[in-house]
């Protein structure tokens, strides 16, 4: 396939979610290529997938990277509706608007990290799941480690009053991700922030967590039911340093989904795609090519 720039540079899309909420997305690659939809984790944005999207686009794929409601450039929910059910409804509508069922290969590969993986898994078991041809779960399983989940939520819940400088942001990220080198250049952080009244704020709605108690055990039953129903190809990507998905959690998932493939990335933690993007992209690209071409 050609590596022409028009394949690698994304174009913006505006899509409609549940209740008419406006969702921002980027599209890479040829519009008639096999469809791959990327869903980021909580507190992230569609830009998490830029390098992976460009590589798949160069291989002839149509790649959509989506900002979830309340994240990035997507609209914030006016009634603070960020439930799992609403996220599933958003993805269902997005797949309809992308005409996923008519895409080459007969459906989309959905790649979801953490929150996005939960959305993809639950959607696969819903009426909208018929449009999903294959599923990639990035460091999320049906029985995540409660301590790791609590650490993620604690980080997302902090800094509601923003930061004075990008250096403060870099310090906060380094404290949360001690396995990564602290970035020397803070410019790359800007895409996950917005500036208001001279201060920097995370580029997502802090009300997503207001009045919400995240009990991982409450999600086990619906997620395991969805996992047992999976008949499509599945890839689980686990960061070997992850405190959210343990080796035991991955094994329990594979017991529910015996046909699922497992790829473990040695230098990665819960944020696998950003920790070792080359290894992550190679694993996802191989799986996508096998299941869409």
C-alpha cells in the first residue's frame, strides 16, 4: 500500500451520540478501507491513537479515533450522563453512522483501552454488537484488580482546580506513571489539556466522576456475561507492569473466552499504547490485518 500523506494525516469528523450529543473523531486512511474504531481510556482523548492510526492507514485501513462524551473535543453531557449504558448507546450510533455493517469484511474492528474496552465489550453483547467484527481489549478484563482501578480513579479525581503551569502537569503525570521517563518537553501534554483564565485543566469533564462510586465488582457479572457470548475474534493486550490487569486476571478472561489471543508487552503498564507504542501497534496491526483482509 502507498504511504501517501493523505493516508496518514487525519481529517476531522463530527458524529452524533445518544441524546444528540456531538462527538469528535479523526479519520485516517481511505474511506473505502476496512474499518477500525479506536476508543480511548478514561481521562484520555482520541490523540492517544495517532501513531497507531497512521500505521494502519498506511496499510489501507479506514481508522476512526473517537473522543468519548465528556472527553477531548466531544460535547460534555449537560445532565452528567456518563453511564456504561449510555457509552454503549454512543458507540452503537457511531457504528451506524459509519455504516460499519457494510464495511469491507462486514463490520468494524473495535479497539478499546480501559473504559473504551469496557464499552466495546458490552456493546458486543448488545443489539449493536452485530456491527463489530473483531474486538481488541487493551489492558482491561472482566476481573480487574481493585487496587489498580482505585489508583486510576484517584488520579482522575485529583486536580479539579487545574494547574498553574505545564511543569506542574508533567510532575503530576510522572507521579502517576513512575515507570515512564518524565517528559523533558511539556508541549506534548497540551493535547490533553485546555487553558482557561490562565490555568491548565484536563481536557475532560470532571463531573464524569461526581456522585459516582466505581465498584469494580459491580461490573463483573455484566462483563463476564458479555465475554461468554463472544464468538468474534478477540485480542487481549496486557501491559506486564499493569496494576489493573494481572496475569491471573488475564487467565480468568481466557477461561471465559478460550479463543482469545493474548499479547503481553513487557515494558508497559496500564497505559500500554503509550508506554510502548511500537510493540502495541505491531500487535494490533497484525491482528487487524488477519481479521479484516
